[in-house]
C-alpha cells in the first residue's frame, strides 16, 4: 500500500511519533528553549474528523480520477503554515474541498476546468500542498457553488532530456526527490532545493516563484525555466523553448509567480546541469550580526558567487546548529561541476578575516558525486554546511512537535537593499518582540538569518519561537504577523521574498504593487479565466 501523507502536518502518517516518543521529544525541545513544559496534546485522528458535507457531487465525467474521502479532502484543505498545522492538528478543517481531482493527462485537466467554469466551482491548484501563505486553502466564499482541489501527482515524469543544451522536459506534478531520482540516472540535477523539497512540485515551484537554498546566482526557479506549458480555462498556454528572448513581455515570466490564478502548469523545460564534483565549506564566527552582514555584503559584491552564504544571528545559531548562542555564524559553501573551488573559498575567508571573522570549521574541496538534495562529498561533524543542512531539512518535522508541546514557531521573510537593511532589521525585530505576549512559561525569541544574498541587498529570514496560548495560537500569530508585515512595508521591504503571496499576504501585496499593474493583472485574469474560478482570493480578486 502506498504511504499516505499526514492529513494535518508534515510528512507521512508512519512518521507520526507514538505518544511516549512525542512526549520525550517535546520535553527535550522545551528544555532546549528554556520553556516550562505544558503537557502534550495529540492530534485529532482522521477517524474523528467531521467535515462539512460536499456542496457538489463528483460529476460523472470526472469520476474516474476524482475522490471525496475524508483523508483526501482533509489533506487538501490546508497548506503547511503554522496556523494551518495548528488547525489541522485540532481537526479544524473549515474549508475542505468538495472533492479532489487527480487528472492523468491534460485532457482530463481540461475537463476539470471546463466543468468548474460552467458550474461556478472554484478550481484550486494544489502542487505539493506545502504553501505557508494560504495558497491552497479552498476558502472561496459564498459566490461559488463549491471548490475542487487539483492535484497533478499523476503527472510526475521526466519526459525528455536534451544533453546537448543541458535541459529537461519535466511534468509539473513531480516532487523534488522524484524529479532528482530521474535526473540522477543521467548524472544530472536541476539544482533547486527549497526547504519543502521532499514534498513540493516543479509546477508549484514555478507558480510560486520559489527560491532554493542556494544563496546566489541561479537560486530562484525562474532562473532555471526555459519554457512553460499550462492549461487555462480558455486554452493551452505554451511558450517557445529559447535560452533567452527580447520578444516582448515574457510568457514564462507571466506564469512564474502566477499562483494558479491564470492557469494550471502541466510541464516545463528547465535548465539542468551535471552533478557538482567539487565542494568546499566553512563556518565563520562573528562577534555580532552586523559584523557578519558587512562581510556578506563584501562577498556578494566581490563576484565570488558562493553556493551557500547563510548568516545566522546568535539566537538562530543556537536554534539551528545546537551550538553556543554567543556569536553569529556565517555558513559558506562553494561548488562546481568543472573545477576546484578552494581559491574562491580562500578569498571569501580572507574577506571575512578582514572584517573580524574567525574560522569555525572547514571541509576542504572534494571530488565526489552528489547525493539527494545536493549533499554529496565528504561530510564530517566539523562541516558547518552539513550541520546546517540537516537542521534545515528537519525543521518542518520539528514544528509538528512544537505544536503538540504548545510552542509557537513560525517564520517570515523579506528582501531589502543593503543601505536600508539595518533600519529594517531593527524595526522588524522590535515589532515582533512587542507583539509577542509575555508568558510565565519562559521567554519568547526572535532570530534572524540571511537565506539569499545579492550585490544590492540581502533576504533576511526571521524566526519566532514563543510559548503558545493553547486554543488561541491562530490569533496570537496573526497579531505578530500583522505587526511585522506593516513594519516590513514601511521600511521598504517586500512582503515576501520566496514564500509567495497566497491569501495571507494579500492585504500587504495589494499595498506593495503599483495600481496600474493591478489593473493589468485583472485584465489578464478576465481574458484567461472569464468565469473567475481559478484560485480565487489569491493575488487578485476574481472578475465579477
């Protein structure tokens, strides 16, 4: 029998910890965070869920590839933000889809969109369901007769590889490991590894303009897209496959970041590369976060282009790396398909030393094949990149434990130019801290790290850890999120760097985008989706 995903949290059902193990993990977690334990809650079991009855039945023409069982509806009702996990954990599935479609080809997908348009039923592209901004929640209001979730998990193949041009044609429903396993057979990689890599899909990455964990150069999915094919309610959208073009507004760029409001992406030609052979990684300590930021700016403007350039403040270092929380830590990594990278590493370390950095661990250049997720090579306990990567991939699983233990854990991210970063950092940290309520259980904390860096600015990523008020977690987080989002926009940052807009960021996205652009987007939606059924509530209001 195939493994099933949890209906409420991260991972598969068989990864849910039994009560005794969960209690031990929660106790260790609270001890590490200096929080008094508050007992363990267990998630509401699937068998105990009481979902609202479907508003529309599965039509005969869609029956062969559609389901309406409790697990399918619950597991497609929410994404994976903190508030989504809390709601699912407590069995609060307020907006489940009426049924879930799993089309096996484009003809079946066209049938779904045609039926939705004719019956005024909202069509919600699902991807891997890892949205942390309300992008897949079928909360569509009373205007629609119902809502269906469209899951492309059946479309998950690498269809063609052009080894001469280093490109591959891949179906949009392929999740990260499935995609990389197929490319590995030819010693190739897409080299796109977001934190959601295990469960998110190529189509989802394109639709949400996702960023991978590489800090510089080709890290956003649009850097890797050669052409896109999608199905709209009014026809097929497919761009010409080209390395670049100056022919007007790019049809690919218009789909990248469209979040399912214009079309359902079905396949894409993407740039691939040989799996890296040479890697070098180092950790560098700085007395303060500001000192490390200056080093990162210097490295980003020196043209060195590290694959990894993660700067963690002292609190984030303690949380992610389980090390002392007295210094900021810069995690540096270089890699190459073709040539050794020690020269670039040594120059980056010299820049750090000039600005007060001290070497905290190093793993020299190695010429070994890459493993899943781009690890590969020799890894040792002293390798800060390997340590960071393990913590990075484990964090979504740990958040499920935090919810059970009554710990609020969520993130928000932005991007800003270098000269405005100090003011933004100070204001956001203060806004988050002031919005967090005091608790007798222990301290709340706000940490910061850089996930991506550019010559003109960083992408700061903030983590909030605090004692949760049981039963009020959603309201508690929304208070913090609102205060922080206001601060980000007021200081000139973007409401999201790589988490997409969804329903959660809409109020601030509406303020960030230019009004003429909003009108143009409404016009595009009206032309492609005249019935307004494509993911209503995301990015733009549907035509009336």
